[in-house]
């Protein structure tokens, strides 16, 4: 167990939905203190209204300084310029970031510091703050996002891989790609907030009102509707089976005009994390329709374990980390294959949440996965102290 450490965490924005980064830190915060650094962007800056609003929000958060957001967790929104391709801006960012973080850590009286970064763009700063250990937790192939500053992110990640004392990779493809650059790279698979999603099989959980009265079967998806989700495949399924309902729960970060004349696709929009079990309880079959590209082939979709913890049958694109669950998940690559697999599930009477399916992933909980990560971190700390000859004080 990792106990009594001060952890500097570079991640996404704390205010977002609880992704893997937040799930890990919430559990580490039970015995350690966390300073969470809000997003240092990997993407190309764009001069758009949406980005302008985001900049203004960031400035408002920056002015607020360090803020406590959870027991043993504080967050800071640093002043940071997103123009990564200019060397002088990177040097300025490094100076600004180091100054802000040192000030915040002095205020919090941080001592034995471990940097746990999920962000390649933290590379210029990590290892310069007196850390005992630097961990790079790689959960995506960041340079493969469609809006990524590809070359700059790739260069930053190479530097981070060299600096890290320990690299955790969330999928086997990521492990295979990162290990040649750092031999201390280990597989650290995602977990699931099991107790939360298990609520979908509990009798006390009610089905979300928007799902009541919809024609059955209800096929469902929850998560960000982005360009890695195969929305055209969903349209094709909907048109070929117009008597089925397809419910998409989540905010959109891509064009949705293809759904305009498809009446059996219901776009619910974003719903809070706490509400998700009420939607999952109403699904007959969960869908995981991802496009197959460099980004998704390296991904480990969080929602797969969430669907299974909710007890749902799942039809999914055969990505490497999805194939790991072959037998518990039906694999399909085309609309016709999806339809055939869904019809098989319906014919066998396997639709809807099942306690047996949910119980099958109880060992995949975040509590179990974070404990495994802690073992790797403690071993890395012990090894580094042994080689430096400097025992923990």
C-alpha cells in the first residue's frame, strides 16, 4: 500500500465525469494527499467560440488558486499556453508551471512527493520538482486523437517515457508500444466502479423516465459521442431495424446531423454519473460501436466493464482489450453482424440486466486494480531508494 505520500497528479479537468484518472486518485486519497493539476492540453489550439469559452473558464479557475475538492484532494488550474510547437512557449510554460506548482505545494506543505502523470505535455516539468518517483500512467495513444498536436505530443511523450521511473499502460497494445522506450513498463488494466454500476440490477433502482414506454428492445450506449464512436453504424442498425429503440446517453463532441431523420434513435444528452444506473437498468442490450483506428486499437474502453457491472449483454467492436472479454461479450464489426448478435441475445432470453453477469466482473473493481498499481509503485520506490542509498526518512 502507498501510505502518507504527497501525490502530484497531472490529469484532465477535475470537474469532468469520473474517468480512470479520477477513479485511481479517489482511492489513493484514502491514505495519501493529492494535488490534482487540471488539463494541460494535447490538442491543437483552434480559434472557435467553444475554445474561447473554455479559455475564459480556465482563467476564472486560475484566479481561484488551489482549491480543496474532496477529502485529501486539492486542484489547481495552472496558467498554461497551448501552442506546443514553439520552443519559447514551451520554456515559458515550464517556468510558469514550476512556479505555480511549487507555490501550491509549499502552501499545502507537501513533502515526500510522487508525480503521477497521465499527461504527455507535463514532460517538461516532471522530474524537476524534487520528486521521489515519477510515474507515467498511459491510458491512451494521445497523438492519435483527431485534434491532437501530433508531432508535439509524440516528442513530449518520448521525453516523459525517458524521465519516468515507472510506466503504467492501460492496454496490452500500449504496453507493447511503450516498453521499448522504458523497460520499467507494466500492464495496469482499468477497473470499474462496481458498486455504482451494480445498482442497475438492484430492485430499488428505477428505470429513467425517458426510457419508459419506448418500443423494445432498447439498445443503449453511454459516453462521449466523439469521432471514435461509429455513429454511421448506429444509423444503419436503426434503419434496418426501425422497430428497435436506440438510446444514446452522453454529450456530443462531433456532428450528429446523420440522426435527423432517424426517429428510433433517441439522443438523451449528458446525464450525471449518479443517474447512469437508471438508464442502464432500462437497456436490453448495451452497444460498444467504435471505429477501428490507431486510437481505439490502443484503448481500453471504460464503459465495457461498466456495462458488464450493470449486468448487461454487450455487443462490441472487436478491439484488442474487448477481445479479452470474448465469451462475456458478443463481437461484431458491421451493422449486419451487430443485428445478428443482438437477435441471438433476444432469442435466448438474455436481454436486460442480470446479477449473474454483474457478479462476473466483481474482481475487476477499481479497488482491486488500484491495489495492484500500488504494489508496482511501492516496488519502484523501494528499488529507487536502494540504488540511491537514501532510505525514506
